[in-house]
C-alpha cells in the first residue's frame, strides 16, 4: 500500500462492485451476462497451478516437516487435500457447530497442476530451484513466476525471512496483485503443504479476495472487526489458541446479529444470522478451521469473474487448454540432480563439499525428480582419472587425484526412459601436497596456477567470484561481482534473488607455512566500492578464514566491512579500479596454530542489501595474495602534494614505486642497501598524474633492508623496502 497508494482506490472500487452484486445470500449475481453459478452443483472453477519448490537439498521429513526438497508424490497428495476442502468434502465439516451448519459453502474450485508451461513445453506443474533464500522466504524468493493471469503460483520454502517470521504463509489479494503481478501467489513453509492443516486453502482464500474474518489485518483480537461478508458475523478474531468452546461460541461482537435486505422486487427481507463468531472459519486463526461460508463462496466466485489481476482468465476454457490443466499428467523423463555434503555436517553455511580433500569422504545424494528413478549411474572425471558408481541411494566417496571434477548422472526412469546430465567443474579436490609459501605470490594471471584457486558460486546467481582484466601491476585479478543490476525498467525495482543471505567462496591452494617464523603475515591487495553513502547501509563483509585440518574447521583471520572493505567509498555506477593507487594492501598476522605444512585460506564474500532491497555493495577486487615472514610496514606516506607507494613490501622479486602527483613532473628514485651503497636509480615522467617505476629483482637480489628515496619536483620521500 505504501509503494502503490492506488491499490486502495482499486480495492475500494472492487468492494463497491461486490457489495452491489451481493444483495443477500439467495439472490442471483451477474456473471458475464449469465446467471449466478453459486448454486449450480455441476459447475466448477478449474484453476491451473504451478508449485515452486525453493530448496537447499534438505531432505523432506514427513514426521517433523522441517525440510524443503519435497517429493512429487507429496505434492500430488497436497493438491488432492486442498481440493477436498474446496469441494466441501473435508470430513470435519461434520463438526461445525449447529448455528453454522446451514451456512457451510461449497466453493466448487478445483486446482490442477499445469501440464503445459508458458513456453508450450510439457510439465508436471512443479519447478525446483536451489537458493539460500529458502531460509529467508519473502517476495524476493518468488523465482520464475509464471503469468499470474494464466497460473496460480505457489512457492514453498524452509523458513520465512525476519519480516515474516511469525507467518506460516502469506498471499496477496487481487487488488494488490494487479500492481505487483510478479509477486502474486502464495508463499508458504514447506511444513504446511501436506500436514493436515488448511493453511493453503486459507491463503488461496486471500487470492480469491477473502479477508480474515475480523478484517484486513494480520493480527486478531481486534475490536469487533468485519470482513464484509454477511454470514460471517463480526468478530474480534481468535489466535492459534482459540479452538475452545469459549471462542467457538463467542457472541461478544454478534449478539442479535441480523441483516435487512431489499430484494429485486422491492420487498424488505430480514435474515437472522448466527449470534456467535464463526471461529471454525478457514479464514480465522483458530486452527479449528473447517468451513467457508456461502457468502465467502459468492465473494470468491465474484472475484473469479473479475478481470482484476486476471482472475477471470484463470478458469477460461482457452486458458485451460493452453496450460493443459485438464489433461492427465504427462510421462516425463527424470531430471537428474544431486548434492555434495560433508558427512554429519548440517549447517547450510558449511555443508557444501564442492571443495573436497584427498582421503576425506564427501556424501553424494541423489535428488533426481520428474519420474520414479530406479537407478543412477555416476561418472566423476578430472581429465586424468575416472571414477564410476551405480547407486540410487546416498553414498560416500573419496578422490585421490587433485583437480576439478565433472559429474555425469544417468538417471534411469521407471516410465519414460533415461536422462543424462553433466555438471562441468562440479567440485574441486585439493592437492594432497602443499606449496611452499616462501616467495609465492598469486597474481591470478592466465597460464599460472590460478585454476587451482577454486571459486564457487554455490547458488548459480549473478553475485559471484570471477576473473577480471585489471590488477595492481598487470591485467589480472579476481573480482567479486557485487554490483546489483536486478532492475526491471517497467517497474523500476528489483524482482527476485536478493543477495541478502548469499555467500561465495574462494579457496587458496594448500600452503606450507613452516619455516617462516612463528607469526608470518597473510598479504593481499584489494580495491572496492559501495553503492551507498549511508554507513548504516554498508553491510557487505569479507571473511578471511583458514583451515589446518582439511576443511573440518574454519577459523577466522579477519572480517572486513564498511570503509575498510570499500576503500574507494561510495560509487553508484559499476566500479572498476583504473590506477595502481586505487588498490590498498592488507596484512593479517597468522596465529601460531595456522603455521602448518598444510594451511588453506578461504575468502568468503557475503553481500547484503539496504532498505530498498538492492545490494549496497559494488564490485570488489582481490589481487597479489602471499604469505610473508615480515610484519607489515607503514610505507604509504604522503609527501605534501605527492603520494608515494612502494609495493609489494615485503617482496621476494620485483618492486614498484608508484608516484601520484598533482603536477606532471619527473619522478626520480634512488635505492640504497643497508651499507648506504646505491644499487639502483631510475626516473620516469609523471603522466596523467601517475608514474610507475620498476625496481628489478636483480637490483635487490640480496635479502635485507633497502631505502628507497623518491624525488618529485622539490619534494623528497624516503621509505623502507624489505626483501626476503
């Protein structure tokens, strides 16, 4: 309502239409020029639906209802159960109290899983997508919505976001859906799909324009609220503990409740409704919900005959053909799918086993769907070795040869044949042998060993690590693509897939850090910007962690955020560093327990969002990762109008002097060793405000301390350079 105030006008106009049509329960109402169908026992509203399962490969547990990868058969049963309610065939209508027996309505609505998708392809009306947002359900979790005037969309998740933490499910009424069609539909916890509750019929009631029995709020216990339906008496509403005799027979708001109507012949008629609350109504919160009323049924039917949010097109005969709603479920080949986890690790933030280790088990779980799968043939290959397995059940596997592995699955279906699927670079097995950290610098240049630095976009979205053609001293580094471009111009707002809750990893090669002293340092250069100028909204973080036990445990080295992470401040357009001075060097002291012969560094980037739902981060760049026995030196000093940097420092190879000057003058350098002997001199012109002068490794071949004197115009700066 806040974003679209015009919803209120549309809703008020829609309500006037409904109230004008409903004179009293037994009067006819207009339906496209034909008679009212509310009492036509042979007429049904057939509605195509599509079920979206948003998951993280959690096995659905039918006892505790706490998972999110829901089997097809479970969904089929749920749809049958919902249809029982919408056909007034639920057995518990026998328990409706006497005052409301004659007011039980039959919606005569049938939900059908679509058999044709919007592109004309066969489907079972069930879509599956892996996303971290299964743990933070909301509008951003509504991936791949099909047109809401042709299909009713239903999304099922593991957990609601903080904004909806008290909800089992929620939905939008048609007047709202008309303005946000891309969010129209029901989103619900997976545990409420098929557990005997009427949560989904309740939410679909909202989709068909029903309010809660106490009115348009999400909180009961109001002061005698009303839902504009005459045969649901005014009520204060009852919460989830309200299934008691005192609530079912509550007459606080309904004593002597009746309505007077003037029929189409001008006769005044009185209808004496029950003088007690309809706490057994499906649109109440009592959890003793058993019925819709006749008035609610007419309200739903009126909505289904309205063009608001395209509800009248859902059951149109042409649409039923296009969506295949009335057709039998097609036989489809299975869709192969699987997950990798570490045995016994439950947390979704650490269970991904895409980065594996020799002699360590990883668990492969078959999540193939769309057909009954009788068996699965697995092939794992990294180019030099092939591992095969035939198993439909979970199994543990070890890989002795390091490198990237492709996974091929052949899922053998019960009805319609076999299906094959291959994932390139599905997981990486670390080298069993570590690389000496002494002198190692990772520049992420093509042709080196950068491919051994494994990076993973676990959820296959646009926020991810990738290579970039920029760098501190060359044209290569890694970039975290954090700039949020999920803009939909017609609505000028993001749609789905918020980065909040996402995480992406970059793993180093195994390092041998022994022999570098008791407290070596991890060094890296980085450059980053944020899209927001408000500090409170800058919430992206970079976690720098290490493991010394092959990924069993990860320990924190540093957590970078706000201005420390985004050294370039606020830049609204997509950021890319352009000069050497855009980069800063970070040194982190390694604790004593990190000094082993098999230490792995992990860079975990966690994007976040601001109040507008868009990422507050921009792009982040990482380069020149190394481990050094020397402590970080404070070298980046300002010489009045000139900025002078000596990088990298410490070094085991070349060094560079970067001069940033406000005047385009010459820069001269003189390098002396600890005895005062000049070992190297050079000069360069400052062009476009920057000069870069190389100090070749051959000139500083002896380990130790050097002094670098830099002269720019009339100003001099002297800095230390450590060679190890």
